């Protein structure tokens, strides 16, 4: 192969220089495309001001205040149910509360609850005819066949008239006032109602054997200030 002369060496240098020039032009074009628009002004001072403006926090003045819109708030009474509303409309005001009838004042003594008085079991400690164990008998067991008329021992107000959950069966309680009450138990029927005002000797019921009972009779009690006492001291 023939050796290259001086002319061939010059051509190789020109080609290499042209190649490097094209590469430099392409690199500069790509760099400018990615850099974005040039900032206004030049120099380090402009660039530092732009950076500081972008990160500086916003701060209110010392006398500034914050206020919020405050809508008016009101309250009103809850809706009244239909039955209560009808009572209010009828009366013009709120429905009055129920008030218990005042008991009628009692006399010093009580009368007999039966037309014929015969004591089958007195007040005091006894052997229970049901359990056989000792117990305090809180009243008088009076002999009375079923359906025998039972009378109010004194004037007063009926405060109980119905079934007793404590063994009394059909039971009536009359409040005579001043802490004095009389009770009538084991009844076959009740002929009065709670709230009724009764007079001494008024028929209240018929004797029976309901509740904790072994046969027809009247269990009669007297209470003074809530405590049972011997009825024989009051009749």
C-alpha cells in the first residue's frame, strides 16, 4: 500500500475539525433548549434577589387582628308531644300536676270493721298457720264468713284499693289523718276506689280468703306513722 502524502494528511485534519465543530454546535443548542427563558438582568445580585423573594415567609404586622363571621345563634323549646299540647291548649297554661287528696282528720278512736266482732288470732308473736315458724302477726284475724260485709273503721280517704303483692290478697287502706291508717285484707271483693272519701261505718268490701290465707276471715290492721300497732287499743 502506498504511503500517504502531505496532501492526504491535511484532508484528515480538516475533516476532524469539522466534526468537532458540529458536535459543539449541537451540544450548545440542547443546553439552551433545556435551560428555559433567561432571567431579566444579569449578574449574581439579580439571581440572589430572585432566590430570596421565592422563599421569604409572609408575616403580618404586630397590630393585625383576625376576625371571623359570627352568625346569630338562638334557642327554642323542644316540640311538645301531641297529648301534652292538647292539654296546654285546653287549659291555656301547662297541665297542672296531680295532687293527692288531703286525708280527713281522724277521731281519737276507731269503730268495729264488722257487725259482729270475734278475734280468731290476736296481734303479736305467733306460729304462722302457713309456714309453721314464729312471726309477728301484724293485726287481728276476725271471724267472718265469705261475703260478710266489711265496714270502714273511721272516716278518711282510701289510699289503696287493689291486690297486695305481700300476702294481703285484695286489700284496702284508709287514711284517717294524723298518721293513722286502717287496712282490710283477704277480701273477696272491693267496693271502693283510691281517692274516695268514706265515712265511719260505710261498707267497703266483702270478707274473703284471697292472698296468703287458710280460710275466710278479715285481717284488720291499724298503722300509726307507718308502724303497725295493736288494733285492740283503737277499737
